[in-house]
């Protein structure tokens, strides 16, 4: 797994049922689970709307951060999600999520965060 100082991007690969990892714009691997620190969450609204309109699937939402090795998900982590029918990543209460101190992308497809932050009110 790359440990580039500028981080990696991870997104759910629905075909492989794993997390795809990109570094420098290229897919460098597929992993069952990954943890990242200093995470920014990005979701393209234009691409989301295009997918809704055309029914196509593409990568338009991902997490970017530094890979963490051997750091288990703490009990206080909050689950978050991304759904095509709503813009952006969301916490369970519906609040938008744009960054977090750390995220855990699990083998079952679930996503968890610690110290969530939102730039939106």
C-alpha cells in the first residue's frame, strides 16, 4: 500500500466488492478494508446528477487521506454513508460530512469516522 505524503484516495468498487485505492490518479490496488487519517471526503454533485439521469455508474465519491496501518476502529467511531439519491456524504442524523480526523472503510462496505467535520451549516 502506498504511503505517499500527499495521501491516497479510496472508494467502494461495487463490482469487486472491495475498496479501490488510487495514488497519483492511478488505481494501485484493491483492499477489503482500509483506514485513513486526515481525511477529506469528496463527492461530485455534477457526476451524481449525471448518474441519476443516465443510470450510469462511475467513480464520483471518495475519501482522501494518509493510510493507517494496524489501527483498529475505536468504539466511538460514527457510521457515515454516501447514497446516490442524496448529495454528499452523510452522518446518521443526515448532517453532511466533508472531513474527519480518521475513517475506517470496512470489508462489509460500511464506513466509519472519528472527529467528523462539515463545512456546511
